[in-house]
C-alpha cells in the first residue's frame, strides 16, 4: 500500500507541476472518465467476461481494431474495451482555422488536463492496458521509474509462446529497468551512422577517440554527411543521440561526461554556424551519413552502390563503443501495476498478441491503400521466428524488386544476401542504447548553452556543467 501511495503522490506531483489553468474533465464517482468508446458495444461481452480497459487516443488503426475484435471473439473469459482520451481534448480554433482541412492543434491546457486524468485512472486501477502512443514516451518512462507498470517477466515464465527465448534477447534487455520488463516492444528500427569502409574501417560501432582519429585521417575537404558547419555537425553527432545522455527511467543525466564535452569541442572545430538545411557538397568525401534502418530491404539498399564499395555501420561515437540507437517508440505496450491480478493476466493475454507470430508476420509490411505487393517496412520484428522468416522472404525478393530507379535510371540492386543478414544480426545484438524522447524544454536548455559555447561566450566545460545542472533539475521533476 505504501508503494502505491508513493507512486500516486509522486506521479500526480510531476504531472500537475507543469500544468496550470487546466480544463476540467467530467469524471464519474470513482474518478474515472464518465464514458468510454468501445471497440464493440460493452453489451457484446459475455455476462461473466472480465472487462479490460485499454487506454487509447484517437482512431485505432484497422489492424489494431481487428486484433481487438479477434481477441474479444475468442471466448477466453476477457473482453477488451477501449477508452478514447482524445475526446477530452479541445481543438484550438484560432490555429486550426489556418491549417489544411482535416488537421488541427489541441489546446495545451486540454492536453494537460487529459494527461492528468489519464494518470489518475492508471493510479486508481481504472485502466488495465496502455501504450506509449497514448501516454507519451516521456511519461511512459516516468511510469516505469515509479513502478506504475507491471513486470512482464513473471507472465513469460509460464508462457510457451511468448517468452525470453522467443523474443529478441538484446531488444528485451534494453527495455529492462532494474531487471524488470515493464514494457513490451513489438517492432524496432536502428538509428545509426554509416560510412565508407575505406575511411571508417570495418569495425561496427566506435568510441569517441576512434571517431576523432578517423576524422583526422580524412582527405582535405572532407565532410560530415556532406557539410562542414558547427550547427550541422552538432545536429548529426550530438542532437541525434541526446537520448543516450538522458534516462527518464532512472533519472540519469550525463551531459558533463567526457564523451559529451569532447564531441562538443569537435563540433566547434568546424566553420561558423549556418543554415541547417543548406546545400550539401555531394562531391566531397563524406566520412559518415545519418541513416535509420527500418527493415531488411531498407538495410540491403543502404549497402548497395553501383561501384560495389563497402560501407560500415559505425553508430554514434560513444563511451561504451555501442553508439547505435534502438528505436521502438510508438510500439510499446504496458500493463498497469494497480490493475487487479486477474485483469493483469488477461491484459498479458492481449498485449502478447502484438509480438505473436501471426500478428508480426501479417503486419511486417505496411501496405498502401491499394494493398500493392510492395509496401513500407515498419521495423524489424521482435519475434525471433518472424524475424528469420521475414529475412528469408527479403532474400527471395518478396518485399522489393531487384531493379530500382535512381534519378530516373533503373539499376539492378538484387536482394538481401546471407552475408548481409549475418552482419545485420550481429549489429542488432550490438546495439547498446534505447531511444528516449527528449522534451522540448530540455532541447532548448542544451542548445542554448551549446550555441553560447559556439559563439565564444563560454568554454565547453562551462557549457556542459550548466547543461548538466539545468538538465538534472528538469529530469528530476519528471522522475
């Protein structure tokens, strides 16, 4: 009971501290929102079904709606009812009126009020299932830090289909907090840097020292992703990996680390700041470029080039030499810790379907409205069997054409090879950082001090120390 009270008080303090003049949301006598929007009418549930409340925000995708309906038709003793919290946010008509039809901006105070109500419902056990899409990734991490979500490992111990051996071990470990798995990812992408092997070597991932030594050996006139200005190099090397210096789960902040300071000094060695979106120098020798790997075909096309030159995925320069970033935001599910035990079991039966063989196999590719043969890969599957099956299909050309158009000219690019897959498998296992959403106020703190340093107003150590102090205060308020 003490744990629940502490969690409730701390979380509400965090949420309300940054919210003022919030709009009221109508609630029932038990503190829950007065009405729900269900995937099916609640009367569809059998009389003895246990109803699971799934917090959502906005329209569900067709595939998720089908998953919920299928679960509800299984006659398994549970029924999932969705509660749409977007109904309690108001559009800002002064802004929406000037946007294209169908687009809008919600009033900040109504968003804050919705977030507070959502937190209250989680605390009181009025919600059983939630995703990071609904609650927001930062607050999702805050709930994990405050033990607001149930540990999923105990459920896996008794599950033959979904457990530590059937899901990617490294992906699971990166989502752990103090040995617990309080979030279940389904698909993942990899944010990294890519460089010609002739320049960066063939060792995937590197330290800050490795990175700077490599740059010092580059030909005169070389660039970072086609540019040589402080601002752009900062955006590529540091801003892209700010999440590696912050953890909302354990409150860690490391902006005063030697790695951050050295990279800051490296950025400052370039020309004065200029337009971030300025023209690239395509003819220069570019040491690294920023890429996000979304799937097997995407990975293969990143490797292909007409001259058959080799490229290496080196990741961001980091202290542990594992600078690639795993991205699962928008694909994480959790079970509320204050939900009763019988509901938690039913919630596990539901959320594990997102990492099941059937679901991941069917939805690895996001098809367009015409459901064409080729579609966009949504990320690598976390299910090991599906991962291998989709890789095999990619090698057979099931997700792409062997001929691709480059500047209007068709080129034969082939398909994913066994050698590429082996390299990819090792790289996935080497990723050591999980992406964390950084709020705008923290970005403003970092960039205010970074650009003060670039302008000669303070040293790199002074800028880093100020960022560290301000960031620690901000992150402590969130955790």
